[in-house]
C-alpha cells in the first residue's frame, strides 16, 4: 500500500505560482508514489473568514480547478471538502480535551499568525483552536506524512502530541504519529520583489492567468534600478527576474551564464523578461488547457468533489469508530 | 405548539436529592406544558473527564434511569445522548468563530469553575470552550427557554450573544434568543450541612438509595450539637433536619409548629428524623418502583435513548441546514 499524505489549501482565493512552487509541484511529483488526500479546508478558512463564508464556498470549486489544472489526477488523489466530512468535527471535539489552553498559546505558528492578522482582543476561538482541527484532519486519514513549510512544523508537533496523549490515556496505538516532509524550496517572491507572493499583496501571477496577464506582470517586475543602459553592468541579487529564473528555468547552466553576462554588462532586461515569459508560458499553457477542459464541464468537477468527499468520509468514519472504541464511548 | 425547553445533565454519577430539588422536580412539573429535550451531556462531561470516558459512558443509562424514576415520561420528553447528535459538533465549530477568546475568558461561570476545579496551566481547550458547545445544544433544538441556576445565567447570555452575532453577520433570524427560567428554589445542603449536596463530597442522598440507606443517612444528619436532652431548647437555624423539612415537607404549617416546639425544648431529634425519613420515603418509594421496572428491561431504556437521539438528530439536522443556508455554505 502506498504511504498516505494529507495536504491541501484554504479556499480563500485563486492559487498562484507561489503555491505551485511551495506545494502543488511536489504534489504532482508525489501522486504516483503516495495516496494523497487533498483537503479543501473551508472550515479552517472560516476561522478567520466567517464573515465571508460565501467567498469561501465559491472558492472551493476554484481550488479544485487549480488542482486539476496543475495535473493532479482525481483517480490518484482524493479531492474533498473539509466541512462535508462531518467526522472531523467530532474528532476535533475529542482532541480539544487533550490540549491545554496554555499549550495552544505557546504554539509559535499560531502566535505569529495572530500577530500578522492583527488579532488581539478580537481573536476568534475558532482561529485559536485551528491547530486542533488540523490535527484531526491529519489523524483522520491515517496520514504517514504531511508536506509543510518550515514555519508550520509546530503544527505537526501539536498533532503528534495529541496522538501520543490519546494513545497514552486510552491505551493502544489508535493514532499514528506523522512525519513532516519539509520542502527544501525557498519562498517565491512577488513580482514586486516582496518576500512573499500573495493575492492580498497584489503581486501574484495566478495559475489561471492569461498569456497577456503573464506578459504584463513579468514586464512589471523589478530588475536593477541602476541598470539603465544595456551596456551597464547589472546586479543579479534582488533582481526579481533572476529570482524567478532560478525557480522556473530548467536550464541552470544557461541561467548561470546569463547572470555572468548581466553582471558584466551588455545584457538587456528585455531579453531576460522575454525568456521568463516563455518559460512561464511553457509551464502554464498545459494548465490552461486542462483548466478550460474542466471549466467546460463543472458538473464533472463537482462530481470529483462529491466522490472524493464520500471516500474521505468513509475513511474518517472508520477512524472515528476506532477512536470511540478506544475511549469505550460506544452506545 | 408547546414551547421548547432544553435541559439535562452531565452523566458523571448517580443523581441525588440536590438534583431533584434543583431541576428534576421542575422538569416533571413542566412536562405537560413544554416540549422538553433532555440532553445527557456526555460530550460536555468529557471536557473535564476525558480520562474517565468509560465512566461517563456507563453513567448515560444511569441518568436515563434516574429520569424515568422521577417520572419523566419518554412520550412527553425527548431523551438523547449528546455525543450521538453529530450535528452539534458542526454547529459548535461554526459558533467558535463568533466568540473571541477574550470573551470566553471573561465568562464568570467558567472563571468560577476553572478556579473550583483547580485548572490553571492544565485547563483543557474543550473545557474552556464548553459554553460554545452548550450554546450549540440550546440553539440546535429551537429552545424557547432553559432552566438554570442563578450562577449559570452567563451561559444563557453567551448563547444569546452567539445568536445575535450569527443573525447580524449572516442576515435573517436563523437563531432565536432563549429565555432563562431561573429557579426560585435554594440549594439543598448535604447531610453534613455543607452548602452543597454532592456525590464527590460524600454527603448525598441518591434517588436510587434503598430505604436502609435513607434511614442511615438521615440519622447521620447534623442537628443542634447543644441539644443534648429532649427537654433542652434547640436551634433551628443550621439544623440540617429542619433544612430538609423546609424543602420536602408538604405541610408547612406543621413544620412551623415543630420549629416553635424545638426552640422551646421538649422535642427530640429522633421524632424529627423519623418524620423526615417518612417524607423522603414517600417521595422516593414511587421512584424506586419505577426504577425497578425499567431496570428489569434495560433494552427498553436503551430503545428510549435510541429513539430520542434519532428524533433529536432530526431536529438538529434541520437547524444545521438552516445555519448552512444562512451562511450560504451549500455545496
């Protein structure tokens, strides 16, 4: 049997190249060797978007389309909608008894996110508790591994603490600890050079962007402000176009030569941007084709989500049964 | 249609006369005029008994037996097991986004309970959040009213805040505010005169006690330690036997005369205790008979719980559908 991965996204907007580099690319690479449960985490998205529930709902199908566009195969992976797997609510309820308020307050990921989002007195209980709900997601599907960014490894520690605590209190080994797969890849910057590509920062290239969009956005990219004439020597460090080439250009050798040439002088930004546009187009064109195919048959996309959610429920229901049995909470 | 009440107990032990005076008696009185949902709150009990889940499970049927023994009619009331009404987990999850951590920390009932239970660093998230889960219980069943002790009215305020916040955010009037029915009756002391009758204090007369138990416990009751001879004048205040007569003796006039006589001197404790034993026996004998009948057919008791839980689920499922529709969270 293939090892199991649990991974997914909050449906709060269209996915972009940052998502592709950070996770989607790996998922495509993993899909033959792992059984992947792809959670579209609407319940989690609601914890800080409860006043935009309709937006969250509408993005669920969009995220599924993004998954299909990048080449995630619904026959190899289980696509599902978190809120529809009711078993997760019950697991979360049991796990909430195994974590202290003090422990949640010490979770570095949550601490950082609370700061970023400017929550203070207004911190919703749901958001504060989402590491527990996330642990339920992971443990419900018998996951062997979860791919995470480095900043999220406290979430995996929290999950494993819950698993150990549960097994300790109720005996046996009902819950299995999970491993992190920590991506070696850095974070893709935005087209403005800011450290993070993000929809809300308005600096993203979306997987659903048209050829025109991509051209326009690459042409907006910051290069070296002192590189005025083609013959001027240019700076590679902090040059967004080179940062993108490092991420996407398969020809590392040529990129290295281009950097050399740019530093020496005599290489224009236009040439580099043209190259990047071609590379991104080569990446996104097949995504665009797949997206168009699926978009023309949204009923089929909905069916993929329905089938996946049904399959996910069956797995989670088995886990809840095991959890109840361990707790001897059977009526 | 009858107005709806939501009420119930945590299944953490046998119910006693304190429960009878504080709530069960009223429920029997209410059962013709109200539709009562009687929640056996095992999920809530787990929030501070997660390491005794089996004890909680075992007490569920015992609480149902206590309900039947006091004369609560399963045809008039809906008996149900909280953990089996899965819709409540989902409602709780949505409501957790509408309450801030700061607001929970200010809840006076929870603050007091946290102190009493000696939680500090060890406060479980589940316990901290139980007012939200309780709000889900109340709002799920379209309750018009909830009978509460005075110390619990902050729980009703919390529930109504959630209802208002939900309606404000999502529009419409999906959730209905609920009224408290605050019992006028004081708190029954233990047989040792301590302010509260409680299983854990070992000072309780249980609804399931035998005639011998009751006799023994009444005979242990504190009276007036200075009332050594029958002819001595005795003190009525703080005299546990009189406190119980005030609660249970239907003949207020005679009790008043007995107090007079006791104060004057010439009335022995034995006479008073004999009277109290007779009164408690008269109260408990029919309970004992009903308990024996049901105990002989536990399969029937389980069926009452199954049927009630199924009915409760149907009601809660309707409410969850309304909640999802208001949030436009429909797939």
